[in-house]
């Protein structure tokens, strides 16, 4: 009897398994529904697209610095505010003359879902340094700070990033043992200054101790650093149909006429052309100039500053005015304003007869004019005494027939608009006595 019961139970078990099999097969053969693990997630928008304008600027800086194109760099810097930290930083790199290759990386430093942009031009095989940090304020990129070594004066600065999102900006002088520290924290839409401290360089106190930082420095080598792959390469704005062929010769009499790889003021530099006679094979009208292609194949030159050898009217003479020539001044040639200028305060400004940028004096003191760029309807630049390591002013070149616009904190142009004028001073306000007029 016991054997019969065991046999019946075994048979029931088999029947039960057989009965269940079709149902299990049906469940497995039904189409699978999508689950959270099988749905492809869309790539999260971390705001990188809003840094495009910054990346485009640095691509052009990169190209200009690699090619030693001082004019091209000046033109790019003329598109951002004069005296801005980015402007001063790039100007310092150009003055140092050391080879520069920019890199950039994105990182969500404060873990808020929005990336920050880190720029570097200081790195070795085993170590990376941050040269500039940008963050988003809404959809607009904002510069936190730059880090660099000044060309003169011994000024230094650095940026250290910690893995909790804190950033330390340090400044010091090469001959001064004190280092000024500022601690920042990035928040959504802004950067907050948390603390300041001063430490002795080479002393016992570290940056972390002075600012109360417990985090570790971010491992920059682990970030996805990218090079600028030629995006800054300038292209000619000339159109093919604007070209004219025909051989002729021109006489070059200036020593600082630049050769461009393309017929454009923003094109890469191919060096300076030697004085003398050169053959032109074709011409193009672009960027407000008539460009001539050199038979040597070196590139293009602006014919505005040459004279045709065949006796025809000089291209330069047809475009130059008898007074202040803004194009020449922008290129560092001060021949059109050579002489003595005086203002209502009795100050004397002299531009040497050679017309070069290093032949300028104010009240007998040698002065430096740099970073010249178009501003509204005139030119503006930096004006400083090279003897001093800090400070400086703005200089403006205003041709006859134009008036200065009304900027913030300033009054309407009080000068004699019928004459060429030069103004120098700080940005806040001007008076009629500030303007210089040519006296000889």
C-alpha cells in the first residue's frame, strides 16, 4: 500500500510539471516590454554648448601665438574689453614669447549637473596646470580668474582646484615672500568668495591649512584634455570672383609690412616682407584692403602700403588721408602722427619721426603704446611707462571729422571735431583740456 501511494505521488508530480510547462513557455515567448535598464538614456545637457564663443576665441589665440602673429592676436583681443583679465593674460603670453599650445577640458567641479570649462597652456609630460576657469551664469560663460606669469614686474598667479569643487586663486610677486590666497566655491549660477588668507612662501603653513580646506586637489591628469585642432585657422573673406590676375611690381618702403597666408587681416602671419621691389601676380579686395599675391609664393600683402613701380598711382596714396591714418597706427606705424602734440594742461606728447611704437614720449618720459584696436569710430590702446611695473592708461586716436561716443560716466565729446586729436587718461570722464592737438 505504501508503494502505491509513493507511485501515485510521483505520477501526480509528473503531471503537474507537464501541465505547467506550456504556461511557462507562453510567458517566455511573449514580447518583452521595455524596462528602465533597456531604455537608452538621452545624453544629459551639461551646458558645454554655451562655452562655444570662449572656445572659438582660444582657438584663434592658439593659432596666432603659434604663428607669432602679433597683429592677428591684437585683432582678436580687440574684440573683448580692454583691461579685462582675459585680455591681460593673453597679452602677457604674447610678451613672454614662449611657445604656447592651449588645451581645454570640461568638468562638473561642484557636482551641480553643469560643466565648468578649464583652459591650460602650462603642462608638462607628468603634470597639468589650470590657466583659466570659466563657469556659467545662466547661459553666459563667466571668467573666474586666469593664472600666468607676467612678462615684466615679477607678478605671478595660480589656480588650484580641489575635488569638492573649491578653487584657490593665489597671487604673489617673485621678490615678495608673501602669497595672497582667495578661496572660491562654485554655486549654480555663480561663484562665491569664501575666505582670504596670506601665507609666507616656503613657510610652514600650507594653503589648505590657511584656508581650512580638508579636500584633496583634483587630479587634472584624469580629465579629458583636448587640443585646438586648427579651428582658429583664419580663412580668407575674399570671394573667387573678386580676384584679378595680372603681373605687376610694387615697391615696399616700410620695414613692418606683414605677409599673410590668405588675403585677410585675420589670416595667419607668414613673416615680414623685405624692403625693395616685389612682383604681384593677382589682387583681391577684402577686409577693406587691396591684397596682392606675391610671386614668391610666400603669401599676400596689403598693397595700401606699397607703390607701383610702373609709375601708376600708388595704392597707398589713393587711400591715405593727409592726416591721421588709423590703419597705419593700428599696425604700429605712427608716421602719420609724427611730431609734437599738446593739450590744454600743458602736457607734451611726441611721436618720433621714425614712426615706430618705441619712439613715443610724454613730457620727456619714454612711453609704450600697445594693444591698439578699433573702438567705435577711432582707435584705442594701452599707454604706460615701461619703467613702472604696474599702472597705465588708455590712449585714443581720433581722426578729424569724428566724435567720441558718450560712454558711461562721460560727457559728450568736448574737443574740436574738425581736427585730429589724441586723448589719454583713465576711463572715467574726460575734459576739453585732456585732448592733444598737433602743434608741429
